[in-house]
């Protein structure tokens, strides 16, 4: 983003004009490197990584994806309900019911269940590459067509490096397949596309982070909680040790379900949809790091290498690391 000021006009002439070179939908903040946006995006990735790490730990305690989804949206809905009730509930906090339902369909239970169900058909490594890569590329493409966001050679290179890093992190598991693997891969791709649509819709409609989070959380809670109670009940969760259940509630519901959503939607506002789409691709990486103390899983040498490659790609795509003769 650059501004060109014309020289002072002679007396009696028109006022000086300032030309701002940018996109019709963009803001000056989106074309500059915004430290707060980067910090919020990384924070969201860390919280979502903790969500994956805690999910793995929860599986060891007998929980499954349905249980985790219930905890996430039940807690998130309860936390955001007071704000929702105090801010025009008849218009879904000002979001509008149509838009709110669209956001909940793309970032709510369907997104989580597609992600979890994919692992019944395809290896973990496939989900770690396909879902974030689809989300990242689809968001960047839609941001170009809808908002005119510029994707220069540097950002294109950075996105490619991130994908390569995810492949390295996944290792040999990426090449394991069965006859059912394409089903899981399709679910991962669908989940990634849903998240891309959520990102773009939130940006296009200019919905505030709090309102978007409240809409997704409350509507998802209204759908998820009755369904879970009717089919599973609370006896399964009651059998989990209270300290484990409390940790799941804090991480899955409060941090991943509410705080991460607030951080990410604000990052979209500050950085633009295309740049912010990089952060979900960091989730598998942050899950590996968080998994060291949480799940007792120590990264392999190839995973460490993948972490370095993904980080390098992120820095290039965000413009933190500038390469010679490459423009953002």
C-alpha cells in the first residue's frame, strides 16, 4: 500500500488529492504487516493445536470425536449466551439469522464432524495435509476474486513452502492408503473448504469477531447439545476423572471454541482473508509442539524439519521474511 500526494496546488485551484493504491474492499491495515494480526493468528493456531493434542489425550480416556464436539459447543454456547442475550437476540446479535446460520454451517458441528469422521477412513497424516492446504489455497483464491487481494510471488512461494512443510511433518504416513482412503480425503477437503467459506463470509459481511463467535457458538450449541443428550447422555462424560474433564472443558470449549475463534476472526479483519488463511495450516504443527507435554509425544527428526519448513513458509507468506526480487 502506498500513498502519493500531489504537489501543493496554486491558489484558487482544487484541494490537494491523495491517491491510495489498494483494493476496493481492502484497508491500509491489510496491505501492511500488522503485528497484532499475526499475534492473534498464531494464538488461534496454538489454541487449536492444543485442541487436537487434548483430543488425542481424551481418546486415551475413552472419549471420541462426538464427545469432544459436544464439549466444545456446549461450553462455547454457554460462555457466549450472556452476550447473545444482551445484544439483540432477535437479530442474532446483529448478525442476522440467515448469515448466522451460514456461519454456523461452515464453522460449527458439520466442520468438526467432517474432520473427525475423515480419520475413520484415512490416516492422520492425510488430514494434517489435505484439510489445512485446502483451506489455505481456497481462501486465498476466493480473496483474490471477491476482494481483489493481491497474491504476489512471495506469498505464492510462502503458501507452497507451507504445504511442503506439512508434507514433511506428515512423513511416510502420507503414503499409506486403502480403498476407503479417498472417502476420508474428500471429508478433509470438504472441511477445509467449509472453513475457507467461513473465513471469506466473515470478511465480506464485516461481522465483528464477538458477534461471529456468538452466532456460531450459540447456534451450534442449540443443535449439538440436544442431539448428544438424546443419543449418548452424560453417563460417559461422568465416568471421566474430573480433572481430565475440567481440562477438556477449558481447552476444548473455552480456548478452542471461543478464544481461538475471536483471535482468528480479528486476524482476518487486520490481515485480510488471504493472509489469515495461513494460520489454520499451522494447527498440525502447533499440535505437535503442544503434544509434547500434553500427550507425551516427542517429535521425530523429520517432524522437526517440517516444523522449520512450515514456519519459514509462514514468514515468507506474511512478508516477515522478504526474499530478494520477490514482491508480496
